[in-house]
C-alpha cells in the first residue's frame, strides 16, 4: 500500500490476458488485494493466486458450479461470509437470478434467506464496508431478461448499511451501454467486468501489521 491508498484489482466474467497469457512479473505491482466477482475458470484464478503475493478473494458466478468439485486452489471463497480483511469488512454473495436447480441460480426469496442467515455477523460487525456479488442490484444497470436482473435484496442491503463500495460483475459491457462506475445512494458501485483497479483512500498504521480503515 502506498500514499494511504489501497489498490484492489477486480476481476469478473472474462479472462484478461494481461493476467494470463500476457502475464509478466510487473503485472501486480502496487496491487494489495484481488477480488473475483465470478464466472471465471478456477485455473485462471489459481494461476493469479500463484503469481500474486497476496490474497485472492472470490464469489461464485452463475456459471461456476464447477467450483463445487474444484474450487480455485490458493484463493479464499467469501460466499455467504462477512470477513474482516485487515480492518475492512467485506460481505460476499455470489450467484445470479434464476429459477432452476442450478446451485448458483437463485430466486429473490432464496437470496433474501441467505442474507438473513448472516444477521448475527452483520450485527457483531456493525455492517460492512464492501459488498461483493456476482449480480447487480435490481433497477441499477441490470438486464431486462430474468438471468441478468439484479436482486432487490442487494438494494435493501445497501440502503440499510450504506457500505462505501459495491463490487459486482455479470452484466457484460458487450450486452449494452452499461457504466463501469455509478452510485446507489451513498455507495459507489463498480462493475468489475474483465478487470478494473480500484483505489480506496484508507487510514492505516505504519507498522508491518497495518490495518486498513476506509475513510
């Protein structure tokens, strides 16, 4: 971390060759944390985790049922978890809208039930700083078809807890004129399609065990 900024590399949906076939030893210079928002091959994330000297967090996308048999080795799954990463409270909720037996296609009711199970963690942690999902929030630059509609539950979470950031994927830029960054109330939402580097202002201590706190 430099100049009191935390640099997070977001990945989602399609492989960025800069972090795969075109990788070089400087690819991750200045990156503090990597977060995948889903629909990426486990082998891709495993390669990145091997080459990056830091944590790689991920949630599952709607096409990631293969993770159930072969989760990305060397990475940290945060689905249905509220983790504390060096002082940052990060909530992970993968999957997308759907009506099927697919493990990562969910109804609104099912997503709401997942969030309800986290109530104690949310209470103890007094909310969260970053929401990481695969799907967007309903009504905020989501798609028209069922599969690409966002979740009302995410909109309610953001309204209730007012996190600083919301990272997601799922809505490809090739599908239409979707923005990279936008606002949901006081929350900065970022579509991590392919890759994007987020710089977050933080407060930190100067020792080796520095903890990061969003301003």
